[in-house]
C-alpha cells in the first residue's frame, strides 16, 4: 500500500480534489488552512497581509495503481502555469495497515 501526501495553495485545492476523485481512490483526508514557510521558493503562506494565502494538505492511501493514477493526474495539472505559480507538492511512501481488514 502507498500513501500520497499533497500540499497545495488553497487556490488550486478544488483542482487537486478533482484529480483525487477521478483516480478511483476510496477517499482522502484534507487539512484546510495549513500554514507553510518556504525559505527557498517564495511560496510562504501565513494567511496575513505580508504572506497572504493558506495551503491545503491531502493524504490518501491506496494500491500502487490508484496512487499512480492520481500522481499522473497531478503531474498533468502541474503543467498549468497557474498551478506552478500557486504551488503544488506531492510525496509518496510505503505504508502498512495497522488493523486487519474485516470482511
């Protein structure tokens, strides 16, 4: 099983949700109004007058095929200039279920 973690500016959160919703995943968690400090790329978002905007974070788990589908959709989204300007990051790692699945 794979975990996909996504962080994006709030302005493209709906686009990210469309990518996840169309990937066959069973669901995902969302953290709204996440603040981010960026020391390199100028994408700091504190939700104030100096660093306006906030981020959303998404996390989902799924098999390699479904996570791969989501990543391909996100890669396509990332080709859009407005997405590059807003900011979109994604990370994948391996996961194991803590609980056994019930039938």
